[in-house]
C-alpha cells in the first residue's frame, strides 16, 4: 500500500500491555503501534496473545498494566463504548450480524434514528447508508435480510457498520479462517480500499502467505511477548516463520533425502478445456514434487486427469518409459498410480463401510492375483491392515468401525492407509493435511517422506506454502491451468514460492 503523507505519529499506540489470566500471562509487556493508512498484521501461533491484545484495545478486557494512546493522547478504555467513541471498529469472525434484519438495519444496529415515539425511521436508513463517509459500496438491496447475503456481502455490512460509527481503525481477527480463496481475494480488495481511504487496519492471522499479500507491517507475538515489528519489505517469510515458532521451519519437516534420477512418470502436454493447458513435467522414483497454486489454478484438475477421474482432451502419460492409456481411475490403479483426494467424503471413502474394508478396497485385485477365489481371510486382512493403521495412527474404536463415524482427520488417515496398502508407485496427495491437527500433520509429513525414501514418486498439492517448501524436492507453480514456474531444490524457499504465487 502506498502511504502518502502518512503522519509520523502513530494513530494508535499500546505500550507495555500486561494481561494475566489465572495461572497464565496472556500478554507480557507488549508494545504495538499503528499508522493511519496501513495494514498491520498481527501474527503468532495459537495462544500467543493476539486476540487478547485486540480485546484489551476494544475494552472487552481490562489490562493489568500498560497504556494506550490514540493520536498521541493517553486514553483509558474501560468498555466497548469507550473504544467505539475513540473511532475503533472491530469486525469479529462471526460478524455478529442479526440475520433476519435488513442490510440497512444491521449497519445502524443500536444507533437507529427514531421518531418522537421511539419508532425506528426505517424509511431513512437506506439514505443514511449512502451517506456514510468512505463506505464500501453495497451492491445489494439495502432492505434485503442479511441472512440472504453472501459471506463477502456480510463482511461489507459489518465493515460499513464500523464506518457508520466513524471508525478510523478497523480490527479484524482471523477473518479468513472460514473463507475460500476467492472470498479471501475479495476481502483483500475491501481491505485495500479501506487503507486507500486512510483507515488503519489491524489484521490478525496465522497464515504467513496472506500477510505478504495484504499487509505493510507485521508484529509477531510469541508466548505472550512481542518478538518483533517489521516492515514487510524488509523481512522474508523464513524470518517471520522463525520469529513465530522460535525455530527454523525446516526443522519441522523430515530431512529431505537425495534420490537418483530415474524417471517414473512423464507427463506431456496434458490438457483439458481451459482448466489444464499443456502441462508437462516428470517425476522420478523417490522424488517429491509439490504443486503450488491458488484456488482455480488447475491443481486439482491436473491431479484428476493423471488419475483418470476426468478425461483429457490431449496429451500423453508415460509410466516407467511406457506410454499408458488412462481413461478411468481403474486404469490408473492398474498402473500403480494412486490419488489421495481432497474431498475424501466424495471420492476417497465409502462411508458406511468399515475401516478395514476401506483400506483394502483399492488393493483387492492385487491381493487376489494369486488365488482365484475373491476371499480375504479375517486373519490375512488383520495382518495386512493392522500395521497400516498403526503407521498412519488412525484412531478408531476398532477396525470394524464404520468410517462415517470417524473424525475428519482420522478419515484422512484411513484414505492414506488405503493407498499405502495398494503399494502404489506413484502417489498424488491433494491437500493431505487440510483440517487435521498439528500432531497428525507431522505424522503425515513423515509418512510422505517415508514413501519417497522407499522409491515411491510423490506429488503433493497443497495450499500451505510451508508444507510445500518443507516437503518438496521440486516445486511447480500453477496458474490459469499452466505451470508458470519450476523451483528446484534450494531455489524452492518459502520466500520464492510466496513471491511466485503473489507476483
Ligand atoms: N478469558 C480467558 N480466560 C483465561 N485464559 C484466557 C482467556 N482468554 C485467553 N486466555 C489465554 O490467554 C492466552 C492467549 O490467548 P489468545 O486468545 O489471545 O491467543 P491467540 O493468539 O488469539 O490464539 P489463536 O490463534 O488460537 O486465536 C492463551 O493461553 C489463552 O488460553
Ligand atoms: Mg485468537
């Protein structure tokens, strides 16, 4: 963001803020300063103290020590009315809108103009919306109930409500947690518009990649302390990750092994409509190739083409030097290609079947190659499935539990176990860690690493840049259906991938 004529004095300054909760310190002498017209990201791991800081400035909590200055004036913020009167606006993730009330009513919630009898003057509300200075344009009927709006329109309502209260600073606590990439992009447009009009934005997140795309400066909190405030032009993603976690992000991932170049998969000019256009790349035995790209870049479509889940328009696929025809997933499985899909409910699992059936299903033809009778003894099944369940750390009451009753993360692990059982030589993972907890994430990273080490060629599609960089021998950047860049080995740093994605 260009900051023209930015005043030297911060619009908001918090000094040495301390907040203690029983048994723990949530903020330990934290300093924070904010300038008009800037987007200031507040980043840190879960529990670092981000929301607590915001709530203290909002007057939701009282600080145990510290001072807050607004435009150089010391202020005592005792409650949310105080913060509102100081021009501080807060948009929380749940947006706190009233669903059945109209857009205009929500924008003026609690501050309605009333006539002498105390009735709300509904007729004048839409006009008042139009008069809010710097308001975001509402491209919907202002009388429409808010519940009928899209998520982004609801955000506009919530932001306009803050603007109606003459907020000069708008705080957003993890706004994108439940958003799709498109919605994130739209929200960023709104944020840029606000900053362009001189508003200051405090943007809380723990997504590193978002910070670089939207913020001017960043303050990193770790274990209740401020570790750094930096200009984003002067730091890179590695620096911030290091500050946030207190360790090099490379230490989070298994150490990358070296592999012999031995071409396993060769994709030539694979195309389908406008979603995948002339994609060519190779994959060696033991190599991990990660595909980065924003939503709609064609990553998932590419995976589906290789796996035969969609039909290609043209292009060729070679496995171990031989051209293969893949017209459906069965063809792909026969060529030892597996896809661990993103939508595991739709594609990866048969929900009413139990854990062991789901694990063995893709391998049945292989298991029965040597005997004609399609029957797997209980003992054999147990011997086969048990180690896989252990390895992937599936938490289920028993192997006979139906997968529909497992948690999302555990369902993901069953899908993994299923493909491990199939002994595929080429494994494609689409968002392997989405929605699973940190512990399970590391187990999956280890698993991917182990697979590659025994010679499996692995393709990982992910929206998490850290996991892409942490796992990949090579990173392909996809955009508009094509591979726009390829980063090899050390070239594939967090920073270079962030740059390629947002360039
Ligand atoms: N009302 C409360 N009572 C007791 N402890 C609290 C309260 N609110 C926060 N804490 C504690 O203070 C610490 C900081 O919490 P905070 O919510 O500020 O973290 P955060 O950085 O926003 O994390 P997240 O990324 O998970 O939202 C945590 O350890 C939390 O458990
Ligand atoms: Mg929080």
